C-alpha cells in the first residue's frame, strides 16, 4: 500500500498523467487545417501557454502537459526522446503536441523564440527533428498577412492580401515560414489591424471556373505584371488568369532601379575563373511581352557562354550583396549598359557600310582565300597600319537598369496598396490582377 501511495503522489506532484488515447482529453480538430514546417533542429523545445497533451505516435499513449511547461525534444538513436520534469519518453516515429479543445487560445513557444497557435507534430528528419505547426486556416493567416504586407496599409489592400494568402495556402500540401511559400511568423507576428481584415474576408477564395487557384503575389511590378509563361517554365494556356496587366499606381522604391557590377562578378556567375579572362560583351535575349529577359550571353577571351532559364536563374546571374533581396537582381525585366568593351568596327559591304560588334563567324577575304573568324578579337592591316580590337577592349563595368521586384506574376502588393488608396475594393483589386476570376467561399 505504501508503494502504491508513493506512485500516486509522484504523479500528483509532477503535474502530469498518462492515459490511453481513448480516455484522453479531446484534441482540437481543425475544420480547415493548414500545415507549416516551422523548425528543423537536433534538440528543440516547446513551452506551452495553454492546455496541451503529448501523444506518442508509436504507442498512442497520451500525457497531459501543464501550462507554462517547457518540453524538450532530442533526436537520438531511438528516434525522438521527449522530456520535462521527471518525465522521459521515446518514440521512433515522434510525437504530437496537441491543443486541447475548449481551453481557449493555446500557444506554443519554440526554441527559435517564435510562438505559434495550434498544435505541433515532431518527426525525425535525418539527424534533426522537423516541427510542423498545424492549425486552422484563419489562425494561420493571422501570422502571414502582416508579415507579407504592412498592417498600416489600407484595409482593402490587407483584405486583398488575406484572400490571396488564403487561396495560395489552399493549394499547398505543406507550407514553410519563408517567402519560398508565404512569410509566416505565427502568433508572434500578429497585428490587430490585419486580424480584422482576415475576419472580414473569412473563407473567401480567388476562383477560376469555380475552382480555387494558386494566387501568386510579389512586391513590385514596375508598371506591368508579367505573363507566367514569360518568367517561369509554364505553359501560358494553362494559366489564363496569370497574364500581364497594367499596374500604374505603385509607390515602391523598386518601381525602377539601377545596379552596377564588375566584370569579375559577372564572369564568376557564368563559371569563368581566373583573372586573365576578359569580358568583351554581354547580350540579352528578351522574349517576354514586356521585354523580360530569358537568356544572357557573355563573350569573353575564354569563349562565349549562354545561360537560359526562368526569372530566378536569370536574376542570380547578377548577384547582389543584400540578403533582404535574396542576393540576386530584383527582377528579370531589365537592360544593360557596358563601359569599355570591344570596339565596334565598320565594314564595307556591297550595299554600304555596316557596324559589326561581333566578328566571330564572319567570313573574311584574305590573300590565301576566304576564312571564317574563330574569335571576335582581331588585328587588321589598314593603309595607316595594323588596327587591333584586342588588349584593352574588355568591359570595365556593367550597369543594369530595370523595373520591379519579384517574379511579377499575379498581384503586386504595392500595386494593391495604390488601388486601395484610390477607392478600389479587395474584390476589384484581385479580379484585376487575376483575369477572369471571381471571389467567393
């Protein structure tokens, strides 16, 4: 009897109890559940603010967790070991930290310093633990909208952002916390003003032919959004609602911009190494309806090279030392101006004089017959002596001028702000950027 009493006291003093799943408190069931990968770490922890229970995925055993308890998790050879106070338990598959129904707002603070509403799934991932926050869509949006668009902006712009973010998430199986999907900072990132915008648009989605679409958005278009087929490897006919539209009211600093690069920066982007390589010229291939660049060719003393690709590939060819813009050019809608560079030559033809900037491949008549030049740098005998375009003919600097920031597909956030300030509703804004769509639940 004394031994049994000691066990009962131990459980009472520790503040937790273990019960079979069938007799456990009811966990919250989210009617419109969203999953977000929020942390990957070897030894994370979650501090509860509210009523939670810990469910072992292997055994189904559930342990109640007192409020304001820090639960530690460790990846080890057993899978994951969870511990708090005197409690320790292992699971090969991991654990669920479940929000208990009827307990009000429950929040878990992770060891990364960010608090999240809802529940958590912890599973082994290599040598680390992946934590997935799962919660209701509307609560998820509270952690997204003010981190994708300033909560101080016009309410109709915030409502447009809320509907766009909801539609985007509805088309994703798993989300992240960064701009690779949508910026999500959980309960820590909420703002009352954007919460109101979310509430006033509860459940609304952007639809095409009655079906929710994936609503892409970005910072700044530069005056026109892009056709999806002009910036990504997408078949335009499959996305009739992702087409270029006018965007006249942006006030963003990225509406137009200019950046200067050295030849060595550009040569490194194209895989050329060594200080002896000379950059002679850069040529752009513009296939987009607005002049978006789809390929860049560099002409160098070590040969020519062309890189083709979507907007992300092209932007990375022009690296910026600024992580806030993802260390790459702002958009793929740009022109270039070169300083220095290979000197243009005038060539007499049967029809007149032509300016030739690239001599490689040109046919030239010599004393021994006609030959094709295998490079652009040449020396030519003239009546005044030998003229060469070799040596000091390399490019000395590259200035890139362009428009917009981001992929420029779908809704411009600065554009939405401009339209809202001119009296447009959220529905009008969204149906402008996503042609042929409707807004409904």
